């Protein structure tokens, strides 16, 4: 399924890149910009980023479910990952609100 129409990136491309990043360091926090940088792409309109965040969370959960990670480690990591993305989402909304007011 096409996720990013600006760069013609599919969900499979994104999932494969996330797995490669997790293979390098399974506890790193992955953000859409990191995924796109690894694919040598960049966000243009960035409208796909919320979907990319969902794919990051889903793929990271599946990755750790297949590993020897303990439930406590995975729970702690996934909680931090979701909080991190939620904070970024709130910051994006606030930035758009300020830009809208300035316009
Ligand atoms: S849809 Fe992905 S950058 Fe525009």
C-alpha cells in the first residue's frame, strides 16, 4: 500500500527500513525523519508522517515480540516510544496553530 505519495513509498518499504534500523540498535527511538533519511528520501508535505508513526509503533512491537526481549523491557520501551510520538504530534499541532495565527 502506498503510504507516501510524494516519494512513492509503500508500507513494505517503510517496514523493511524500520527492521534494518532495529537490527542496528533495537532500542533506538525511530522517527519518520530517521526512516526517510535511511531511505535517502525526505518529507515534502509530511502528510504521511502520522501513518509512518503508526507503522513505526506496529513494526517495533512486532519486532520485539519475535525477540528475547522481556515483557517489562518491551512495555517500558513501547511506552516511551508512544509518549515520544505523542509529544511530537502535539508540538506539530501547536506549530500549525501558531503558523495559522501568523498568516
Ligand atoms: S505524502 Fe509523504 S512527504 Fe508528502
